[in-house]
């Protein structure tokens, strides 16, 4: 499909597969739409699956600026308008989940019928005096330093925590880990680092109340990247009527490690009737 221009000199790569109700997939950092291969292979038989490469990632243009959540949400709005999408089930993984929350709080839910938050990096991560449970700033500082020094080596190390791999065992094959590494390295160095700043510093806590569509939250209890207790539990409490499914001991990358169960849960949620608002 041709790229969609969302801003001056910025075109996003969009894949539009299948027919029927639209499912829009928002990938995580620092990946691309290709991370959803194991979902699209099944769901694409029954639904129209639309996958967007965020600016700076995958096959999209890689501008110097625009990696804040407001700009990313505005990019989505242009894509939705260009494709004339309505009744969307919006599926966001990790940073894509936070992006989805900002989209609804900023642009409303007129085009959205359901929301799915997969390992979402929300509502906030950074430890502050008012949020002692958060992640130390030094963790994100080190991520940026390591990415500047040797981004490829950093990703090799990061992927082990991402998928819960240890010295003695890994839930994925070496080749699949290599593939993941390749997807990450397609991102621009600028987008790679600026998005760390975005997802570490953002606080979407007050925006959870703006979510007014049926919402499914899926998260691994063994997630070492976005801890379950400060993300999934908080989102479940803050989004009215939301459903929470926890994958016991699953890592952040459960879209690979637990893909059969995830596809089943996604299909079941999509098929649930949307309550009629009076």
C-alpha cells in the first residue's frame, strides 16, 4: 500500500490486509508492524488488519522530530481519516498502548469501538517522589547511554529481558531472536532514543478516565520491561469497566511466547457485542 502523508515530509508505511471489521495494530518500541506476524496470520482471515509503522521505525519516514505522544496521536488521526476508518478495534503493544490512550484522550473515541492494551507502557513508568513504585531514572539513562555507545549490542542484551531468556533457557529460537533484533535495528537512532525519553517521562494517569470504550488489558506477570503492578493493575483500576487478563510468568514479549493464547483472547474480545449507550 502507498505510504500516507501525515505531516510535511513525513510518510507512514501502512499495511492493510483482509476484509471486515478493522483492527488497527500499533507496534512497540523499537519494532515495526512486522512484530504482529503471529497475530495477523490468524486474525487476518476474519478481519481487516491494518498495521502502521510509527514515524522513525520500520518502513516509515524517519524525521528528526515528532516523537512525543501528541504528534504520534495526530499521525494516527490522519491515517484513520485517509482510510475512512470507523468501528476500529485499536490494539496497542507497549509504547503503542500508551499511544492508543493518548489518541483517545486527544481525539476522542468516535472512530474507536474497542481498545486492547498489550503489555502497555502506561500510565507512567518513571519513579518520582509521588510515585515511589516507579522505575529509577538511572535505568532509562543507562538505556540511552548504551544505545549511543553500541545500539546493536544493547538490543541483544535487552531482548533477553524482553522475552524472559536466561543463560540456560530461552522461550524462542535463536533465529527468531535474530529476527527481532533485525526489526529493532530498522529504527532510526534518533527515534530510538527520543522514544525512550517519551515513554519514560510521560504520565497518562489522568487520561485513563477518558477511555470510554470496552477495554481489554493483557499483561505478563513476569514482565521485566513494564512491571505488571505499576501498569496493568493501575490501568485496570483507572479504566472503567476494563477487563484484565494476566499471563502467569509471561515476559513482555508474550505476543511471541504466548501467541496462541493471545490470539484466542483477542478473537474472543473482538466478538463480544459492544454495549449500547443510552
